[in-house]
């Protein structure tokens, strides 16, 4: 996968609620398998989709991508041999020495991509359309679904759902929405109408703890307002709740916010005893066991060099 295929997956992954990093080769010095403009997606579990370079570059990019996803800060990497660049490194660039036999070098930009908030608006009134437009102006993903088409499948646990069917099947739509267990569920209605809908749902056997989570009426109380102002009030409540941390399972915005909710796959690392490069200690790193100790290598060449004179490299590691 390369080119447009990577960019298409970026959109798909972001809409699906996944956090990942996008790596782009912005400069290369040959010989190098990575080409300028090459891109790859690195997922939270360390999978690489696309191409940014060979065996030397990939483990480094995966490690740095995990850090980018964890702290939310993009970074520019310069990958090459330790003596290749000297003092000619621009400020703000991270130099990562790699000991590839190719003598090539790469400059790679890694940026985090966090899922945008997902809002589902059930209804087709002018207020619903205004709410969708306002949410999209914030960069949110907003789905406008008519009451006749809405099902629990339109929302997920990370979604925010606003039912605004204006009395046309409110009870059924609320029942569908509750079944999706969204992070937020609000009903646009008057206080009297909201009480009637919640009472009906209670009679239908919907558990009280689920009904207690429903925001009914939805939105901040601004008094008597127009349809457009109701949309503003609903969106304001959602923004307020997100800012207060009420939606712990929803993605936070802002690159400096903590990303402790990410659960990364544990990656054990080891040093290549020949070139000193950090590699992932798994089957992909050409493991070789000697006297009960397993060594890992960045490439076949390093492994072969070790096999020819293992004692020399083992002594170097022990020092």
C-alpha cells in the first residue's frame, strides 16, 4: 500500500475512532529504500501500513511513533550513521543514529492522528441541520440521520447522540439510542415532553441507571430561544462536558493534552551487538541464541558478522 491508498486509510481510521501516527519521508540521501514522499501509518499496536524504509528505519519509526501518539507532539527525525551529519543538524530535529550498511539517510516527519468527536443527530428539522453544520465547523464528525432510518448501529460507545425528532417517534428513537450505549445521549424537547418520554421508557423496562444518564432536555438552559439558538445551546453543552473531562472515553483535542488512555502493545527492545542499533526483540529481528542468551539483529549482514566472530561482539556487549 502506498500513495493514495495510505491517505484513504488515514480517513477511514480517523472516522473509525482509532489513534495512529502518520510518517512521511520528506528527504532522503541514497542509497535508501525509502523514497521522498513515501508514507506509512503506524497503529497503536505497532503495525505498519505503507512504506517508509527498510529494516533499519522501520523499528526506529515504530518506536518514535508510539511516543508521538503518547504525548501528542509531532516530531521530525533524521536517521543516519552517527558521524554522518556532525553539527549540521537544524534546531528542533531529532537525530536517531542507525548503522545501516547502505550508508543512506532519511528525514521523516511523524505526526499523531487522533479520532475526531463523533456526533449523531437524529432528526431532519432546521435545528438538526444547524447543529450538524456547527459541529462540522469544529472539525467534528457529524452524522445527520432521519428518524425513519436511525438504528443502534449508527452510534457507538464513543459517539454523542442527540435525538431531535420533534415528537415524531421520540420514544422509539430514544430506545434505539440507549441500546447503543453512547457516551452522551440528549433529547431535544420541552421539560414536560422529556418527562413523558423518560416515563414511557421506564415503563418499557429501561433500567433507571441508563435513564439517569440521559440529558433531557438537551443543551444549556438559555430560556426561550430560536431553533438556531437551541443548536448552539446543545453544542455548547457538549463542548462544556468534553472540556470538563466528562467524556473520558472520547478523544481529547489539543496536542499537549495527556494521552494516557492509549493502550500500546508492549514492545521489548534489544541492541544489535554488531552495529548497536535498537531493534524489536521478536522473530523479525533474526534472533540467534548462544550459550543461553538470545541476540537480535537489524539485518542479515549483522547476524552473519556476529556468527563469524561471536566472542568479539559478546565481549563488547559485556563491557
